[in-house]
């Protein structure tokens, strides 16, 4: 683990290109009809429970069944296969790219994902914190909870069976949580970000610098 990081270079990169790029692929084969144009603005999912759909991007029609695809992020259509409008497309084909402007919070999260030690989902399943861990988080907050190799960290729910998941990795605090309780997580996706004690000053410095320097 590096104890130093080139803050100026990292911040300069985000200042030059403060965006995330989301490629939208066709969910299945069918005839496509676009509802947006290249350079157009789109709105993402909103609402307290993310129940309000974003901008309609396109519709796929297969065997007279229409499937509407909505934007999950706000931003701009930076790339569009307009030549496919009204034509048949195969499943998994790249249709468009949404350029999403990053907020200060998102920039911090992206940098931290490079610095913290990730603990990844062993399988695609739903995850919950182990009861003891959950109680400690509720009482003292996640960043007061230390974990070490061998600790029961999570419960994995798969095919109606619950299995304990034991932590493997460096000792440290639970700094970041990347899932919601009961949420399905793909295999290999990070569940939590662990911060070893020796890099905690580095992490705090990153957060302070971004908050102070990012407009």
C-alpha cells in the first residue's frame, strides 16, 4: 500500500475530465427506436425510493413486445448509434454512451476505491452484515468497527440459504460500504472498503483536499 499519492495529478485529471461515461447496451435483440439524439440532455432515476424513471432512451421491439429503456443517470448523450434507428440490433450491442458530470462526493468515492482495501462478493447473492457487526454499526457507526481476518463479517443469502461470510484481508476499519442490506450483488463486486490504520491519515487527507479544492 502506497503511503503517498500525487494529489495534484489526480485532481488535475478530474478537473480536465470531470465525467463518468456509461455505455448503454441493447438488453436483447430487436428493432430499435431512439427517443434521444446525440448531444441531448437526459435525466436519471429520481425519487426517495428511486421509483421515478429517468428519460426514455429507446425502445426495443421483438415479436411485437416493446421494451422501454430509461436512463439511470443524468448527463448528456455523448455517443449514439443513430444509424441503427428503426433497424434490427443484436443483444449486447453498444447503443449509446451517457456522459455523467461527477459531483464532489462521487469524485471522493472514486479516489477512495483506489486506496481502500476492497472485500469482494464471493458469489452473486444478497448480502447482509452479520448481526454482531450490524449492531456495532448501529451503535457506533461503521468507521468505529474494526475487522480482522477470520471475523464473521456478512451473511450471504443464496437460493433461500444463508451462509456466513468470513473476512479475509488486512486488519482495519469499515470505511466504506458499497451495498444495501438485502441487495443482490454480482460476484467480484466490492462489498466494503477496509482502511488499515497506517493509511487512515492518507484517506483523511484525500477527503480534505478534494473538499477544499474542488469547486
